[in-house]
C-alpha cells in the first residue's frame, strides 16, 4: 500500500476531494506500481496516460460511493424521499 496516498472520502476529508488531491493520489499510485519516481523520456507518455486514467477512475469511484451516516448521504436520502 502506498502510505503517502491519503483517504479522499468523508469523514477523512470534510469536503469533496479536489482535483489536485485526486491527481496527487493517482501519481503516487503510478509511481509505486511502475517503480519510477519520474519516467524516462521514452516512458513519459504512457506514465502520464496512466496517471490520467487512474485519476478518472478515482473521480468515478468517489462520486459513486455512498458513505453511511454522512451529511451528503442523509441529504440525498431526504431529497429522494422528499
């Protein structure tokens, strides 16, 4: 596990994760998996593509998660039952 990747969902973060936080987590993941802190020039394109793909997957995950007992879940439930 990448120890420098922090939890990006409530209650660990009081608000929605920022794009910077999501990209930083994706970058740390790609660095860990690839074994490279910074890619060589011939690997730069695939490295950046992986960071973007993981950032996108992270956004999708965070948007789809339902955290029980969180204020946003309670508000969504109240709106749905309206």
